[in-house]
C-alpha cells in the first residue's frame, strides 16, 4: 500500500514538473520571414523576427546575428558577427521587428564568387540570459 502511494506521488510530481513552462524568464524569438537572395541593387538582406515575453521586457537587449558561410574560399578577416541593440518596445507580450543587413557589409567579392550562407539570431538580455537560436535557410549573396 505504501509503495502504491509512493508511485502515485512520484507520478504526480513528474507530471507537475513536466507541465511547467521552461521558458519562463527567458526571451523567446522566432523567424517569420527572410530574403534568400541579396543583390548589389538595394535588395539587401531582411529578416522579420517575432518575440514573445511573459513578465519580461526586451527593450535595450542585444540581438546577435551570426553568419555561417558555406563557401570554401578563404577570407582574411571575416565579418560574420553583427551585434546590435534593440530599440524600446512597450511592455507588450509579443511583437515583431525587422533586421536589415546591407549587401555592402555582407559581400566578400572573392574572384566574383557568390557567397552562400545562413544567418542565426540570438537574443541576449541584460542579465546575459540567451534565447533559443533561430536560423534561416540558405541565403545567396550575389556579387
């Protein structure tokens, strides 16, 4: 009889623990849309990200954009990390914002080779708590 109570109590605690929201106090972002081709004619890279917050304000937090190149060509000083500060957002539980990266800062121009990459986004709050990382698919940067 005691073992049955122990098993039922353990199952209750397990269900209670699994039903908790593990993202509490952690910023949350998702990728809504992005451009998959970047050209030297004003068609720069744009991504629309959405955020959700519960008891959390992302105003003034950092958004880090990381580019991962697929090309094999060597680059002396790659500029593959783009840290930014987010603007002021009212205390809304959700919203969206746009990230724009100019072709000028993305192109390498190595032997006229187009660059293939993806972009990853991470929110870092002022207490250095990171959101999950969201990623685009392949993006081609035309020369």
